[in-house]
């Protein structure tokens, strides 16, 4: 079972609001705020989201089971739903609920609808394409539960987005904010043998990009939720440490994730580090990450459960 413990508050990250940027993004959860996604990038993003959902399914289920609900929700909104990891976990956890799945990407929403049909739950899912940075959101009903997993840190104006959620919720409704501390790590510290510590250096090389474009990643959402009029009822961190042998999907997840990291990190890496990273990402190489037996998924996710008074 996933390891769970109470979370002690950590300081949020400062910085200005991210711009509407089209550039590469090493976040495993692509930016679901804005309309006008380039369709050619949807396929790659969808693959990462699907792998994330497959690898971390047990942890997502543990969060939905933990939510401090006073009654079973009947109307749920999944903000920044991607290809449906949260949507389907919520539908399974609450068999009488209906989910409105909101995302900016038409391609992701199309995949979500296809999955809903394949699972026989299409009557319980409504998809809405929307820019969550817009001043006015479309009509999303009056949900008992709003779920936002790895989407709030993409908001250009988190305060405005939180106010919109507050106005959206039914009185007494619950808002679940799930955020990742950082992009998952996959390799042990001594790997690869030619350039030990490569993965951490690659992550460090993306720091300035994150500071500019996603300054709210890793933030403490508790004070912001309180300022928006919510009562934070509980908060905890889910520790994720999944050994690579548990699923062959972990290797593909590592390849997809590190390819995204490489795009941003490459200019700041040494030639030796870049060559070693490329060798790891070459699926035909004998040193490919897919051939390693020491992979793991290591990260943390924090969840805040906040109620509208």
C-alpha cells in the first residue's frame, strides 16, 4: 500500500506569474490551462499522462479514498483533467457520481471520451474544453467535489482560479488540490556509471525555466486556499517509491519524462552529460534506460482538502 504521513507545511516558491509560453515543458503533467494547444504535441503529452496514471494508479486511488467527505458526491468537476487519470479514479471511487472533465486540449478530451466509452461510463462523463486562465469559466454546474491534480500550479493567477472554484462549489463542498513536489526521479544516485548523478544535474539545469514559467510548482497551497475563503480540513503528503520491477510501464515513463527534461536542460549540460543522457534515451543502445534493472519512481504528492464554508 502507498505510504502516507501527515505533511508539515513548507514554504511556497516566489516569482512572477508564468507567461503563455509555447515552449517545451518538462512537467509530467502538461499545462491544461489554455486553449489553442498545438495538436502535434497532444500525442506525446497524452502518452506521458497515460503512463503517469498507470504507474501511479494505486496512489491516486489512495487519495480518493482518503478525502474527508461528509457524504458521497454526486456532481464532481475535474479541473485540468488531461486524459482522465483523476476522472476515472473518481468514477470508480464514487459509483453514483457524474464527472465534468475540464481541459484546454481537445485531443486529451477526445481520448478521455474514448476511454469512457470503452469502460461503459460515457453516460457519467461530460467533457468541457475551456481556458482556466480566462476571467469567466463556462457553466460547470454546482459540484459537491472539485478535483485539481497537478493543474493548479499552471494557473497564471492562482488567486483568481481559487476564487472561481470557491464560487463554483456547492455550500459545504470539498476542493481537493493534488500537487507534485517535483518531477519524479528514476535512476539511483550512482547512475549512469559513466556520469554518476546525471539525473540530478539535468533537473538542476531546468531550475531557471521553472522559476520563470511555473513558479507555483511546489508551493504551499494552504495559505492561498485560506485566503480564497476555504477552510483547509486536512493536508498530507503521499510518498511514492515504486520499484521498476513492478511494471514495465516504468521504463517507458522514465524515457518519456527524461526526454522532456532533456529539451530544457540540454543547453546547460556538459557535453559528457548530454552524451550520457542521449545514450540512456536511445532505446536501441545496450545502455538504454529500458535495459536497466534498478529503475524506480520516486516523488512526493501533497494533497490539500479544503471546504467551502
